C-alpha cells in the first residue's frame, strides 16, 4: 500500500513559505493538491505541474517532479477540507478564512480562494493548507472552477457615475454592471455572471447602506438583480454569538434560473444569550500588553480634549461583564477601542488570541504572524459563528430545491 505523506512533510520538502515574492504558482500547487480527485483539478493541473518542475530544479530534488510522489496526502492542519463534501464554494477577499471556516464547518469544500495581502495568505495557509491566489482583478473568471456558493467579504467603494454619463453621451445602452467597473464589486459581478453559482453570500460594513448617499448600495442591488438573482439583505450583530458589538450587512442571493423564485430564505433568528467579555480573556497575560504611562496619559488627554469639544472620540475601557465595542483593523495602533481594566495598574490591550476569540475563532486556529499583523487580520475579519448561522439557512434552501430538482 502506498505510504501517505503528511502535508507538513511536503511543506518542509518543497519549502512552502509565503512572502511578498510569492506568486500564483504556489496557489496553483496547493489548490491542485486539495482537489486532485475531483473535476476541479483540471483548472490547476498544468500550472501546478510547471510550478512543481521548477521547484524541483531550484531545490535540487532528485525525484522526478511527478505528483505520484506526493499523493495521497494526510492533511495535518487545523482545518482540513471535508472528505465527502456536500457542496462546493469559492472564497473571495478571503482574509484569514473566517467565512471559509463557517462554510467548511457546514460540510462545504472550498475550490478557489483569493486574497491579496501577503500576511493574511500566511495565516490562511497555516490553517487550511492552501495558499490563496492574489489580486482577483488579475484573474479571469474562466479560470475559476464551478461552484454552488460564492462567498465574499468585499471592500466598500463608491461607484463612478462618470463612465455611465460618457456612455449615455455616446448613445450606448448601459447596464448597472457597467457602473461597477473599476471597483472590486465588479469582480464579484463578472464571476457571478460567468459561473452562475446557485447562491451567494456577501458581507460588508453596515455603512454600505448609507454610503455615497445610498447610491453605492442601490447600484449593488440593481446589478445583482440585473444578473437575475433574487436578493435578501439584513444588518446583523455579532453580539448574539460573541461578546462584541459588530454590525455587518449580509446580502444573500439565489439564482432565479435555478430556484425559479421558490426559495423560502429567512435570516437566522438571533438568540437572547448574553455574552461577557471576561469569558474570552486569558487568565495570565504578558506585561508587555499593559499600556505605558505615556500612552495611557495621552489617551486620557485626547479623550478629555474631544469631550470638551462635544465629540465622542476616545478610548473604550471595557465592561468585563458586558460586550466590547467593534474591533477594527486599527487596533494594533494603541488598542484604544477595547481596553481591559487591571487592578492597580494601567489597562491593557487584548492579546491576539483574545482577538481571535472575540471573532469566534476556535483556539486551535494558528496565528503565525506578528502581533501587529494579527491585530489587523482579526480586526478585518468576521464573526465566524454568525456567518455559519446565515450559511445554515442558505444551505437549507439548496438542499430543499435539490430535492425538488431530483423528483
């Protein structure tokens, strides 16, 4: 019987490490290794083979650059993909994989991932054994495998009306899709148009609704409807799953060609369970996380000054029996929005593991980056259990309609 290789051994042998020079070769290789048994492999095999050949030459590896030496693999990583997946999904603007984790927990297999940030890629690979592809704007939609669900936590950007006015002046017809050109939402729209997944889930900041006087959200809704998806959206708060106030808009869509308007989607009911910040705190923390006198004095003076002007800016000394403010990517600067009071000394900031817990990540989630990078990553991430709750409702509809399709 063929010896099963551990991913950690392959990783060591091929010196898989992510830095700023990492290109999509490593993404093709790891995507192929995770999909070699299914139809998805055809999307990656050629580039993965070329990359492996070059890697063998560069590292002076004696064996032929043949995948038979590497397969099958035992995925000794924290979150391996399910052996018998119930559905396929893609993970765009993936960050560190908070949305992937949710949908993988529900039995899904991720067949394509994209994320441009080097350090986020590092964290993603350490946990899922897969290196994300880079800038989505540079990836053709034809290179993306078929999937049932498209997932994306995309950045909020204004849409330019200039391009539309120009088309009008030239007497050309334009759709809402044209209005989104030059934004990252356009990349979601072009993939939806070409691949026609059955459903999608998009996540964004609550302010998306009011951004650019409501125009941004209007264009997004109209574009998705123009692509023939029925959409549902709601602002949901992570505080029902973790001790953090974190409101996000979730947009869910169903392909009208597939569902024929028969889906019965409802967002999950929010429980009344009260979470407390003290429950996610570590019992002992390195003194380096305690604020220096200089920083603590500065934050107090800064808050005093703004209070006098009637502004609400300032630090947030957390109530340990309650929930925290929203953690943001700027947390690494001074930790001001969530400070933990300490008896007889200055308050401290959260440590990265506590930030992970605040977003609902399990304790076996690996944090392979510096504290500063970890703060940015968790500040940019999602409340994973909230995504999972929405995912359950969405998958229920796919299962129900699949039953009708097979009758």
